C-alpha cells in the first residue's frame, strides 16, 4: 500500500508530493487513519498472492521437469552443464507469465483500492470495485499493462 501510494504521490502537476518517503508515508497514514489505513488493500493482496504462489510453483515444477528432459535429450554432453540453468530460467518465465495472466485483474482491483484517496474511507469490496471498473472502463481495462508485466516476468 505504501509503495503504491508513493508511486502516485506528486504525479499530478496540480498537487505537490504529500510524503517525503516510505517512513513519512507510513507515519502520516498511521496518524490520520490508524492501522486500517496502513493495511488498506491487504485482503486483496492475500487473495492475489495465495493462489498465485500455488499456481506459480505447480507450473514451475511441471515446466522445469519437462524442459530439463528436453534439454538433456537434445544437447551434447558439453552443453548439458548449462541445462539446469536453462530449464530453471525457462520454467520461471513461463510460470511467472502464466500466473500474472491469471491474477492480473485482481492486481488492478487491489491497486485501485490501495490508491483511492484516504479521505474517502474506502469500504468497497473487491467484487464491487471490480464491477465498477468494468462498468466504467470495460473488460480490457482489467488487463491494461499486462503486456509489459509479462515481459518483466520472463528472464
């Protein structure tokens, strides 16, 4: 939440930066909105991370096993010393991309909740936030920025 808020802080030419850094942001939010302000969007983070890590490691293991076998079967003995690294890098990229493609809409909702103005005392659920975003911007909005995220996920 602090990171998201700092990324937007001062991004408008209308309003100067509100925080001097992460510690100042945390202290300011804690003073004005308490512990709930600090952990705004934490439930969304859990909903995103728990299934994402499960999917990531399941896909990673399956892809790494198949890639290792493929590289071993199609490499000379001299090249086989690089195979574990290649298989691991390939599996990490595939599983990272797969995971992001699935959970990206949840990340968009999480970011919207975390970056909403603190003064609004945001109480909207993930579901209603998602419905509102889709109604206002359409389904494509939920995947805006996915392309660059997928590029970043692959080594």
